């Protein structure tokens, strides 16, 4: 389970330090047992709307409780977070 408070804290951390692999490594150390992915928004092919929208990236929750991981908006089943970077057009 991931709660909104933690996701907002993660976003604040990313907003301060930038979205990059080093920051995701720090998040992995701080939130052990959670999975973090960084991709481009164009890579997200899902009918699920972002859990949160930030200025430079969108946040999606991941449910990995079944055989395949899926994007979700349900905090109670979430085990990870995708940060999808939005590039300027």
C-alpha cells in the first residue's frame, strides 16, 4: 500500500532534486519494498489517468499483486510508482 502523503513527499523530493536515476535510488533507499520507475509520458500506454499531475511529470501507481504489473489509481493495491516525464513540445 502506498498513501497519498508518501507520494506527495516523493514528489516534493523530486521537485527539489530533479527527476533522475540518482534521485530514484535515494527514494528506493528511503521507501524500501517499493518499486520506482522513470519513463517518458509518451511511453505510458494505459487508459488509467495519472494519480497526480505535476508541471514536468505525471505520477502513476503500480499494482504488482497479480502475475502482471498494472497501472492503478487505487492506493491500497499499489506497490510502486511510475514517474512519467513530460517533455516540452
